[in-house]
């Protein structure tokens, strides 16, 4: 994984999803959450990303197959 990632695409293309997945992957790799910066253009997208990350982390016990991958 590269240290930096920037996504530029049209609305509805999955940028927020991709950033959420990357954030979760970094956390699961042991990265310090205080050193991860995730920026979005709108408050709506930031809230959506936050909700996805929290929901995924809370549901990890039900996603053992995904964790192994």
C-alpha cells in the first residue's frame, strides 16, 4: 500500500467507499488511527465515511472470512 492516495472521480463512483475500505485496512494493519488523515469534499461524504467505518469495525466479529482475506 502506498503512503498517500488521492481519488478523483465523478459522483456515485465509489470514492467514499474506497476511502472507508482503505482506512479500515490501515487500522487492521496496525497503523495508528491518530496518524491517518482521510479527507472528503463534503460533510455528507465525511459523515457517510465515518458511519461506514464505525459500522464495519463494530461488525468485524461477523466478518471472519473477510478479515482472513
